[in-house]
């Protein structure tokens, strides 16, 4: 999709991905080695009553799931940042996550007519329909090749 294809209110739903204990530990050992992310025994006695995924892992997986919708395959040129990250529920081994991304607004660039920003809200849910993460993303997206006017 290109900038012109994104319309406020549009929603894109991802496929699901099941997160494993090994994935949780592997990610956390590299990026977020808190005991409730890397040590099954310590996690069982910890504040969450068991192993949970790092919020950063959940965030990264949410982006991957959005990517898998195909919406960004042609037009994406990165992101200037994200806002309002909220981790609402722990993600546990065996959870299957899905993301729905809702287009909030689109803005053509004033200085670079070949691109713009698509502001989206991610809502990531588990297999029980419980929201585990929300975040606002700002995605740089190309305009359609040969396009000169945005509406």
C-alpha cells in the first residue's frame, strides 16, 4: 500500500503467532534479562506467577504481525517513532497474539512530496480476546509512483 491507500478508520488484521517459552527466554536474555523473563523457577515465585514475555518482545512481535498483513511491503520507508506504548496484560508461553491496526490519520510530507506519515493504533490481543498491548505508530510511507497530488 502507498500513502494514498490508507484511509482514516481503515483496519488491518494480522494472522496469529504463538509465542513459545524458548522465544521468550531467548529474546529476554539478549534484551531484557529480568528474572520473570528468563528464569522459570524465579518467575513462578515472582509477581506474575510465571514466565512472561518482555513488553519489548510483545511490541516487536506486534510490528512483525502488522508487517505480515502486507500493508507496508511496497511503501514503507521506516518510522520516525512510536507513542503511547501500553502493556496491559502479561504475555505467557503458548499465547497466540494477533494485532489489529487502525489508521488514525495520514499526512503528506510538506518537504518531501514522495512520502507522508500514516498514524496508526495497534491493538494486540491474545487468544482469549484480551488486549495485551496498545501503541500509536507513525509510519513513513511512499506515495504511489508517479503521483503528484494527494487528496
